[in-house]
């Protein structure tokens, strides 16, 4: 009887743990306003040539915006190594802007992982390009500068 109670408690605990994990992964990405940079703000920096103070990293598979370094999806070991190599060229206080553009930022699987990896590597001045819809709608269709 006592063993049955322990098994039930264990099963219930395991179920709650799994439900918590599933719920956490199902939540849309949410970032604070301070973590985000508006596309117009970044485009204006690029047009004013003040973007050389920024390290812009493309963390997805979409085309590069002007001055962006193409890294890719850092869940791939080779892309994570590429990220490490690029960041090693810069001081830890460098302002970093990351984007993916594959979809709405709130649904993007690439940006949250990239953000956390960059922070783990000691870069604290990291902002995320706020792609409400995606690269085409939020950047290209507005005529913002692209790399060609």
C-alpha cells in the first residue's frame, strides 16, 4: 500500500514536470522593450553610417541586411562555432544586434537560443531586431538597406 502511494506521488510529480516543460515551450517569445531595437531605428543607424558601432548578426536563414554577418542557426554545432569565432573578434562591451526574420519574432525558434548563447559568451549589450511579421514585411518592403 505504501509503495502504491509513492508511485502515485512520483507519477503525479513527473506529469506536472512534463506539463510545465511543455507549457514553457509553447509560450510565445517575449522580450522586454530594452532588449528590442525597432527596424526603423536600425535602418536609420545604417543610413547615418553609425552602424559601424554595431555588430549585426543574422541568426537565421534569411537574406542579410546591410552590414550583417551571416551566422545561421546556432543549434547547429558548426554555426555555434562560427558565432564564437565572430564574437572573439570583438570586445565584450560591443553592441550586438541579432535577427532572424524567418517569421514573427514571437514565434521564432532561432533568436531566443542565439540571444542566450551570446549572453553566455559574456556579451551583455545585445538587442534583438523586432521583426513583428518577418524580414520581408518589416525590412525589405520598407526599403531598408540590404546587403547585395
